[in-house]
C-alpha cells in the first residue's frame, strides 16, 4: 500500500496537466504572451505536446539549434520529444533554448519538470528555483515541492505547497500533494480536508480518491473509505495501481466482515 501511496505523489504532475484542460483552463499555454507562457508547462507522464506549426520548424542538421524559435515554441518542441520518451533530445533542445532565452521562466520550468521525472532532484530544484526567480508560478512550486520531498526536505516542500495554494486556490496538484504530505506525517484529519478539496475540484482524477480512502480508514470511517477505493478503481488505468488497490480493498472488506 505504501509503495502505491508514494507513487501517487507523481500523479500531481499528470493531475496538473489534466486540470489545465478542464478545471483550470485559464492556466493553459494558450493564454500566453507572444514570447512566454503565462504559466510554464508542467510535465506529466502522459503529457502530449501541443500541435506544432510545421512551417516554424527548420530542417535539422548537426549544428541546428532551433534558432529563430520563440521560447514558447522551443518548450513545445521539448515537450514533443518528452512525449516520445526522447528525454536526452528534450534536454538538448532546452539547453539550446535557455542559451538563446536566458530569461525564460518557462524553459527552466520545463527542464526542471523533466529532471524531476527522471529522478535528478538536485538539478530539478536548481532549474525550478531559477524559474521561480523569473516568474512565480503555482505549478512550478508544486514540482519543486516534490523535488524537496524526495530529498526529505518536508518543511521546504510544505512551504512551497502553501505558497502554491495562496497563488492558486484551485490547484488540484497542490491540494493533493499537501494532503498526501500530511497523511504521511500521521495527520489524517488535516490530510482529509486537503484531499476533499482535491476531489471536489477534480472528481475524475483517481489519485486523491486513493489517498482520501487511506485517511478515512485511519479515522475509522470505513464504509466511506471502501467507497473511495472503489471509485479509485473505476477511474485508475495503470494496472499496477489497480492490482494494489484491489488487494487493499479485499483486506478492508474482510476486516469489515
């Protein structure tokens, strides 16, 4: 169960992307200024780059460095490579982009998110911190909180999540991750408030249901916990998550008999 709970922390990246398309459309890159997204993209395991204008991409060569592209376009090229699993190419594109646009908060944010996904947490923190110096953004704060947490810097992670919610009270990723942090610290009552809010804002995102089920079970609200776990199974797609949840559900139901 704990392995799944820890793994679900990474759902925040995907949850952040999903809320951009739905509950938080205002944060979508389409709202960007001509050169810079208003909210730097957050990279998730299932994130897809937006459609690229073929005319904006020049022929590649050994010395080609995406010259002439805006910071926004370079970020989208990097996300395209990331979506294909071409992480080294994505990092190369971002390095070139940052050299050409050193004041781009978005490019640092995307590279920091990539480093986070790759488990290179020190590099992630460095890039995300630089992005935040250039432009404070709640999604970037959530990603830095995840990187801090990976280092065991839980107070720093909590501060980033608190600040993210000050900037955007509708951030599903921030509510979810702060609730999970509290749950891991043995504070299920506090965690439940945050996870309730995450479910309210994004009722079709599976992660919060699982962790809310754990919080409710710890609080003795067993029937509600079972319902949340059943809802998680309706929504979750990864087979590993589903198998773990099924086993846990069986244990809980046996405990109720």
